[in-house]
C-alpha cells in the first residue's frame, strides 16, 4: 500500500510519502499553459528531476522497497539517512 499526503503549493502538488517510502517528497508541476511550464524555475529545494524516470510513478512506487528507493536516490547523488 502506498500512503502519502498531498499539499497544494501552486504551481506544485507536493506529495510527502509515509510507510516504506517515508522521507520521499515528490513535487509535480500543475500548469494551465505550455508557456507557464516552460518558464517555471523550480525552487532550490527541488534537488532532482525525475519526470522521465518511470521508477517514480505511483504504479512503480507502490511495489518499491526502501532498499530499492535508496538505491535509486543514490543514482541521483542523494544519500538520505537510512534510519
């Protein structure tokens, strides 16, 4: 089971995950025009772009172990605490 809380921080929808994926935070841009999307500058807290990485889709995350998540994040140069 995948559990998360979604926050609306326009123009972002921010998902904060619980359970096995606790600590994972994904932000998804929500734009009404292509121009808005193209001119968007992510805030400095956005540390990796995973839009084209199928591993970070809901269907894949629901099956993901913590160990797999940590390995994927390491590929982006991210090394969160393991506890």
